[in-house]
C-alpha cells in the first residue's frame, strides 16, 4: 500500500525524545527517515537504562522505529561532503541541537537554503527564539515547570508535581510533526522551503490552555467554582493545584475500589456530569437526591461534592475497578479504571488496534512499543524495528552515488 509520505526524505539529526518522537511519527506514515548518528556511539539513548547488555536500550528502540541509521562524522571534510549531498536530495532536516550548533557545523539556514532552496529545517527548542531563557538547556521536567503544568498539578497542600506523561518531549515532537506537514503543504504552493521551530515551553503551555483560562477567570471573580477549594476554601491570585478535580466544569475524582488496601491502582476515575446525575443516583440507591434542591444542580452539589464522592466510594467498596466500570458504562456514566502499564501492555483491544505493538529486533528479540495513536480508514501504519547503529550507512551512501571504493575510503578516514 502506498503511504501518504512516501517520497519524502527526512534527515533526522535529533536525539533523546522530542525530535525522535516527531520523526518516528513521520516514518510510520511513509517518510524515508535517515537518522544521522556519530560513528561508534550514536544517539545517547541507545545506552541509557539498558536492560540487555550490548543491545540498544528500550529508550532508543521505542522512539526510532521505521528509520534508517547513517553514521557520519560531520566534523571531517569528507563527512560534510556526504551531508551536503544528502541535503541536496532531501526534503526536511529535523534537529534538536543546542542554539547555534548547526551554524558551527557550517550549515546555517543560509547555507542550507543555498544547497536546497526547497529544504524545510525543523527545530526543537527549549524556549522560543528571543526568549530571555533561550540559552537554557531544557529537558522534560524543566519544560513542564516552565510551561505551567507543574504549578497546576498535584494537591493544594503539596509541592508542584511533574506528570509522567511526556508533555515536554513527545508532546513537542507531535507539535513539530504538524509544523513539518504544514510546511510541506506550503511548499507545494510556493516551491520554497522554510524554517519551522517548536519550543518545549510553548508546547506544554498549549496543553495547559484551560489553566490560562482559569487564571483569567480567577482574576475577574476571585474564585473557581469547579475546584475543590470552592466554596469553603480560599483562593490566592494564581490558579491552584486541584488534586484530581475534573477541571472542565464536571466534578470528578479518583475513588477507591475493592482491593485498594493492597493494590495501589485499585481505583476508578468517576465524573459527575449533569446529564448523568439521575442514573448516578439510581445506581447508588439514592433516588431521593434526583430532585432534592440540595443536590439537583451542579451548583447545589458543589458544597456537598466530597460527601457525594464518599457515597460513591462506599458503593465501590465491594467491586473491583473493572466490575464497577462494567456497571457504570451501562448508564452512560463517564468513568474509567486506573490502568497500570502492565494492564495496558496486555490489553487485547490495544493490541488489536495497533496502539501496542510487538516488534521483532535483530539483537533484542521481540519488544513492545507504542504504535500510531492516529488511526486511518485506508491505512494501518506498520511498525518496524529501530535500526542498529550505522545499519544503513552503505545503503544511503550508495543511493547518493558513492562506489564501494568511495565507501571504503570514507571508512578509512573514519568519516562514517
């Protein structure tokens, strides 16, 4: 089957997570992604948190599937010459180097534009150009703090909290993928390449827009009625941490189920939406709450919200999280079990949909990874193993017109 991005060649100069997450997504959809790595070492994540000696770590394999690996020393003239040829034949260059690194390599925007006026140069940044912190090195947790996520996550009587979801890294990669695809469509109209940049701070803030909404509401009225602190608590002049509150106008909370004493994940998330109030009351055996003025509306319920959650938790006491959800889903009550990574890894529905994929690897054997979170009616992206270091060097060099002797010579000077 022809994939939408077939024919698009991408030079992948990224490492760790944000950039590789972006280029992996594009590789799934058919782009020819050539990961350029240092000879002898490669992406640092090949060695980070290894579980099998002498095999690429899962950190690397789960972010670099469907790619080719070209080892290239761009500090050597011979390596620069190879890169120049590759640039002339490629559509996109993606990088997440520190500020000015490409310029110091001799591949400034002006030079890249000279080599290939149609080239799209896509960059992951910590902060946007011109930001007063644009010289800071940024990692996942730094981005979550700088983007506002940490200050609004956790409980009100505790410190700011980092999310386990990669809001700074993989999220930024997804934003950059959208930018690259947009630039490719723009090039179809103009014939010209352009620079695309996404900062980690901006990407985190984009996912925190409802908190920016809440900051403006708080400044106007002095309180936020959907937070647990309302109506009896106090608000300062900044958006507070709301624990497990829903945050969208529908109160919700993580509630204990049968077995919580020994299983730290025996919980469900339960949301009280207006349309579901009547069935909730019936399920709980509280039909008198349906028309009681003290409970009938969301505004009336808020002062009693933890009493209501306590009643729900009492109903959950003899039910596992799965049993509870199976009952509640019949009444269109928004809820979900708190699923562990082990439960997700073994979920047959996720395996069938391609969200969790088992991939054979030349050195590791089979391993699990995530598949495409985007589903298509006419395409099911195939996930193939991440490349061994330099696995496709000869193939790429041959495609650029190098002979076997040329390749031998490049190896002799250790340019590849």
